[in-house]
C-alpha cells in the first residue's frame, strides 16, 4: 500500500491524466493548425480587454485594459512585450463590400491580408466566416435550444436575427428568445450538426412594440458533445463580450481565435435594467469539409451559371450593366429614368431584339427592385438576370431567344440607390431591419404614389362610373403634382417612366418574406387593417401570382418554416395585398388604376440582405420564377385597332364583358389584355368611331390570341372633319328653319 503522500501524488497524477484524456477526446481546436488540414485555422495569440458591466459576477479586468465599443475598428496594436496582441472586434460589420478595407487604409491601418503592421511586426490574417443561417432559415428550429423559455412564442426557435414579431404582445409568433428566469445561468444554443469553425456572433434585442428587452453582455461557450463546454477565454479569464445598447441595431463580436466545434452557446451575463433576458442571434461559422454529413448534403444547393455573385455598390452596378451592354450590344440598351434625391441616376437596361423602339404588337415588360434600399436581394437578382439572359442569348438558348425577340424587357435594379448605399455601408447582417429602407428624404417609395383607390371607390359609390369617372386610367389629382407635395424624386421619375412606356405586366422585387402579393393593396373600409380587397381582374392576378410562387423552390413548400409570423405557404405562396396589411398609395394599385400595367410584388427571401455566399442559392431559388413570370406577358389577347384606311387608333378603349376594368391602345393602336383561358366578348370604343365587338378566345397554350379590330367613323365625326377641312361650321337648326321659310316665295316668282 502506498504512503499517504504517494497516494495523494498518485491521485493528482490520475486526475491530471483523466483531464488530459478528456481534453484530447474533446475535439475543440483553439489556435492550433493540424499538420494535414490547413483549413482549420491559423494560430492567433490574442488578448481581450474589457470593463466589467455593473451586476456582472465575472472578474474585473486589469487596470491596463480598454473597453470594446460597438464602433471600434479592427486595429492590430503591438507592444514590446506582446507583439501579437489583437483586440476583439465588437463593431457593426462591413460585410462583403470592401468598405472596411478602404476605411482601414484611410486610417493608416493594414488590411486583413497584410503580413506585417506599421512597425513591421507579423499580423496574422483574420478570417470572417459567413452566417450559419439563423436569419435565412438554413438552421432549422430543431437546431436551436435554450436553458429555459418564457413561453412558446418566445422559445429558442424565435431567437433568430431580425425576426419580426406579431402586432400584439403575447403573440404565438413573438420577436425573440426570452429566458424563463433572469439570471446569469441562462443560455441560447445552436447545434451546427457538424464540425464548424466559429468566428463570431451577432446579437439583437427582442423585437416588440410594447416592451424593451436586450442583453448587454454575454459569454460564448463551445462543445462537441453538448455536455462538456469550453468558455472562450482571453488567456485565463473568460471573455465577456459587450452586446446591445438598444433592441434593434445588431452588434457583432468576433472571437479572438476561431474555434472548431459542433455546438455553440451564448450565455447572457447582464441585460437592460428595465427588461429581461431576451435576444436574437446569428452565428458566424465556416462548416468543416465533411462529405459524409447527411444534413450538409440535404441542404446544399449549387449553381452552374457563371455569374457575378456579389453585392454591388452603385458604381459596381453601373459598371456591371455596362459590361452586359458590351457583351450583347445588339439586344441591350442602358438608359436612366431620372435621378434620386442625392442625384444618383436611376439606371435601367432594356433587353430586346430592337432596343430603343416600341415594336407594333410586342408587349412591354418590366422588373423593378430596391424601392426599399435595404432589400438588396431583389437588386442582385435583377443584375444576375441581365447577365444570364445575355449569356443564354449568345449561346442560342431557344427559350431566352424567344423572350428577347418577342418581348421588350426593362430591368430597373435600384429604385432607391441612396438607401441602398446606406445599407451597403453597414453590410449584410448589421443594417438591421430598416436602415436604408426609405429614400434620403425619409419616404417609403413603394407607398408614395397617389391614392387613386379612394377616388375610384367614391365615384362608384356615387354612381359616377362610367359616365363621369372611367374605371381605368384614373387621373392623378392636382395636389399630388404640386411642387410642395410630399413626393420623392424617385416616385416622380417612376410615374413619368410608367406613363411613357405602355407596360403590360410588371413585378417589383422586395424582401423579408416569401410570398407574392397582388392588388388591391388598400382596404375599402378605411378603419380596417386587413380586408380582402379584390380587383375586377382578381382571377387574372391570382394566376399571375401563382405562376411565380409555384415555380419558386420554397414559396409553396408546405413544410418550410414561417419567415416571421405569416404562413403564406398555406395560401400557395400568394396573398391579396390588403388581406396582409392595408397600404394606400402603393405602386401596384397605382399601376393598375392609372396605366394598363398589371403590377405584383414578389417578396423573394426571408433575409432582406443575405450574405454574399447565399446569392448562388437565392438565384437558384428564383431563376425559374423570374423567367416564367416574364412569359405570362404573352397570355390573354392582343391586337391592333385600325380605321378603314388602316391607320392605328391611339387611346381606344378595350372593354371585356363581365370585367369592370378597361385598357387602352398605345400610340400605334396596338393593345394587350391579360386574360385567363376562356371566351370573352370584347368591345372597342374610340372617340369619333362606331363601337365594334367580337368574341375572342384565349387558349391554354402560351401565346396571346390575336383579336384585331377595324372601326368606322361616325357620321357626325365625318361631317365635323369635312367642315373643318373647308373652314366652315356645321349648319345649325335656326339657320335651317329660316332658309326653309324663304324657299317657297322664290319658287312663285319664278313661275
């Protein structure tokens, strides 16, 4: 038997051996590069400086420490004793736009690719991994766990960055994860389901109209088995990361050293004094290569299209459009429709076999994006679409060639470039839900159009339609056109563009949801926030909306997770705008009531501003839908209204029996009327011409049915034309009676 001292040493040795064995089994790599796998991480020797937060039970920092702030730049600072020290970054990210590198150069700092600092010391490169996918739903609900929850609506599955709450408090869909108790033992956990190199976290408070809750500091822990956890440290001390100072602006914290593990936890330490432990989270991480991982293979989406998948600044967007124009000069044309509040031109690109001219019988189609500047996905999708169509046209793709040769296509990728530049400067994760949404003068461009709905509905109530007020082309009220009206420059430019070109069909791409909305966007009852408000063409709009939603990879998937609070998949991924939320003065309603164009809104992704690495997948999600919707411009009937001499008649009214909404012919007398398959009695009316009617049949095959009209002049219009030609006026009734009196006397004298 060993003596007591020997037994004590043996026990100590055994304990240390067990701890060493446990450490070797726990495959958490911190600051060590495996000899055969250089993708794990680079060795970084760092030190974190922070101040304790009131109420924190963590050790206080040394006197020489400094407090990390939310606007602090990454700045390698080297001392004589610590040549490789680096501060933890807890500032808003500038993700994928090169702004951070540019600002670092202006400040005299080395870029992340630098191998040495200003004093010649080696500075290791810091890799910033993309988001794992809490915001864009790549991480599903079963991968999110929490120590406790306040109630189901505030469960771990709601702790996603930028998730939006319902209007009412205590809603089934609430705006974040909230712990059931307010103490430093609570945690929010993400299971990456595979080894992942974690590089940072992003946090927000709870989204709510009625309460204020956010976490002000937290620790980060990692694990490979969800039982044994390692806290991220700075030497021997646990790092306490500075979190949020309000509930909506996201704050990013990068780990001092990338950590490879499967699980990661955020452990709130302090929180807003008047609130509770509530937060929304995103995790930055690079999955380790693992071809045998089932979950990775199931969710992996790749694309074979050779396109420029990145977020483009205004200058980069303009340059890309120029490149497309140079690649396909015979079928593209770049033009601008006006300027933004700051003077940036609103560039559009036309794709047609005869760019710059309206061809008789060829319908005009438009896609617009970026009316809300922070909804960047739609903008990038249109930039990808113009590249794709140019490449496929050159390669001889028959589908694309038919579209280009039979349609005049207009793509306007950035309606609100001022707002986009603000959102782009912050980056894809840290703009929050609203930064850059509005124009520079604070207006929501998409809802800045005149309210023509109220004008038409009031006229209908007074039975002024169609004698005093027409059911189409409702005029813009005078007050809206005054200089002092609260109208953005971008909106005025859009209206001028819409009035100039005879668009038939249009779609505006937005973000933050997965649904297609169609008019009316405004409820008839003013005090109602939600109300079914169909147009006379409701059946056509529903088909158009479904044509996009049904060909999208996710919109009609009944098993997909709800983006925020509404399950639109139950409605086949489409919804009447006013049924969702009423919005007077929308672009969709204005387009339908003031022009011939049927306009819909496509909400193309849950994440308004996805990370660059998500763009290839989002392109695959939307590519077929973008093409299919364009093809719908060739449904219904089309034709030309001419007089007996073969001249086209402009502004003739095309009325379809049973549908209380007419359209007008363009300047050359051609028209297009979107209709579902069936037989329709169509009547043409034009000032000075006799009405003409015929039955037009719409088939199920793609391609509009031709339905031309020849109309004759009325007798009155012919007389007026003849008399005007000789400079005379028609004989009125009084003169006719006087001549009739004197005519018999003349006859008697002559006998």
